[in-house]
């Protein structure tokens, strides 16, 4: 499912370019591209998974869903700003879809844990999706419902993932050292408390 050859690409010298994909980390979606935001625990490992996914143009780590303006990592770690560690994903709709990426999102963490992922505890590690199109929202809501049914059959508690539109919600880009962190630090910390239950891909008509 992952395009592993991406991790072998030369690292760009410009810190504003993605260290793996080469595109600007803050690139706006072009024609045929969309952007979506995922919070699934520590953003280092989440970003790596999405930059490895086919059809992803660029990714960036940041903070979203809180109340403090322009938060720093240190501030977010105090658990007082309300922000979630979030990954901004720009993708090519001819090579992948929001449905594929949303299913991947649900599979790479445990969306039933509330304000935590494994040993990472606090609201910054909560599960959330911010969508940028009506179709993305519909697919995210439908996927959550379908996945909830599957998880319930396996004895998991209810999903706590919040699904909301991104309009009016600021994505605050994280500090440079967080961008592409696991490429720069291959042995760095990763936390993925997966359920091990496959998530259905809710294709749109």
C-alpha cells in the first residue's frame, strides 16, 4: 500500500521543501488535488505513513483544533492549548482518493482511545479529521460509522474520532525540526496503537 521508494529520494536542501516528496510543505492544492487534515496521535509517525502513501503530493506537521494562537510544541505539550498534533495532506485525486486516505487513517491508530494513543496521553493525541470538501466529510462520516460496526464486533469501545469541516479552523504549522522528522531521525520515536481491524474503503459513486 505504501510507496516505499519515496524514502530513498534525495533530501532537498531547502527546508521549505518536503524532505521526501520534494514539494513545498505548505503547497496549496492544484487542479485535481485536494487537502485534508488528520490527527492520529504523535504526528511524527503519522506524517511518515502518509508521505509513503501513493498519490500524496506533500505533507506537513502542525497543530489544529485549539484556542491559542500560533502555538509552539512546548505550549501544546502543556495540554492547555486544546490543539491536536495534526498532519496536513495534499493528494492527487487521480492517484488516490479521500476514501483511501481516510481508511488508512483509521487503520494506523486506535480511534477508540480518546485523548491518548498508547503511552502518549493528553488532548494533543486525540483522533480527528478536518475535511475540506462536502464529499470528504460524507466519506469520513460513513467510514467512521462502518468502522465502528466492525470494531464493535471485535469488542472495542466506541470510536472517539471527531469529524468536522476545516473551514474556520487554523492549521498552525509545526516547527521546522518536526517536518519530516522520521526521515531526519530514522530511529526516532513512533507510536501506533492499532486495532488490527481492517477499515472499509467507502468509495463514492
